[in-house]
C-alpha cells in the first residue's frame, strides 16, 4: 500500500515536519507551527492546503477537535521508509553500551541481562530480550521508565503494554516472527501481525552468538516513537552480541 503513495518534495517536507515535531512535543501540529519552526518560506495557508492533501491520503489525522494534525500508522511508515535519516549514536549512548558489555565474558545469561539493562537505561519503552535456542528464555524490563511517556498516562494502555511484555509465549512468538531477517524490524501499530500490539509499535533486532544462543531483542512502545534513535541503538547492541563470543570481543 505504501508503494502507491507518491509525494512531491513539499508534501514530504511537511510530513517530516509533522512527524518530527509530534515526536518531540506529543502535541498535535498546526500549520502555523510548521510555518514558524520549519518552513518560513511558505505561507500558513499553503501549508494548510498541503496538510489537507496529506490527510486525504491517510498519512495524518486530526485528533478530536484540535486544529493540529498527528501522524497515522501509515504516516509513520512513510516517514520510516522514505524520510528517516540514519542516526549516529551520541557519545553518551556509546559510553553506556560499551560500559555495559565491557566485563561480560562468554556468559549468555549475563549478556542478555546486560542487553536488557542497557535498553532500559537508554530507551523509555518496555524492553524485551528472548532466546530462541533449545531453552527459550524471555526477559522484560523498563516498565518504570516508560511511564515517562505521555501515552502511558492512560492506565488501561499502560496495563495492556505491561501484560503484553510479560506474556512470555507471545514475546517468544513475536521475536521469532519479526527477526527472520537480519537487521532491525519496525512494526507500526496496525501493521503488527499480533493483535495484542496493534495499538503499539514493536522494534526488534536479531542476534546470533553462534552455538551459544540466537534470538532477538527490542522495545514495545507507543507509535509516537523515536524510530531512528531506537534503530541505531539496537543495531549497535546487535553487533556487540554477534561479536561477543568471537575472537575480537569488544
């Protein structure tokens, strides 16, 4: 479906501005905000017309009676596929990851627990790690951190995400399904194959430590997620897990 949507450069800029602003503020984005902060070369009226087109395409939506717009699942997907730029880790992020893995010595359980601890420290979402070898193990954490996200002011939503992350069978199935290909997999809202997480986004990466263990790890959170930051952190941790038992341990 996303392949059938073609946007001109102006619409791409406006959609990217809406996604970026909404990720940062968690507030619906209006035309005057885009005009002032992102596109002073266009008039608010022109921006409103373009936003109307984006809404007609199903990429943004007007929540309640707000004058602003927020991205839809489809809008986030277009952003991830076409507009999101690769992001370098910050110095602090690199230090946290390096410190977490510095003392690990060929101990799978220790490596997985450290992965979970690092994810919980860096990302304010529910974190999960699962092995898919002879002994399936699932670990989850980060529930206290995710409460900092405004979406989790809804207690029913929070309870639901916690129940999902603590469902070991569901988590194992999800990791198995979403890590068949190497790299980071991003499933946004209704794209999810599992109905239990269709009001969330799931971002997972695989790891392969040879004969020691294979599996996946990642986060579950609201669709308003910093996808570029999450992906860069997962990619870095995945490389460390892949190399952990090799000759060139980091």
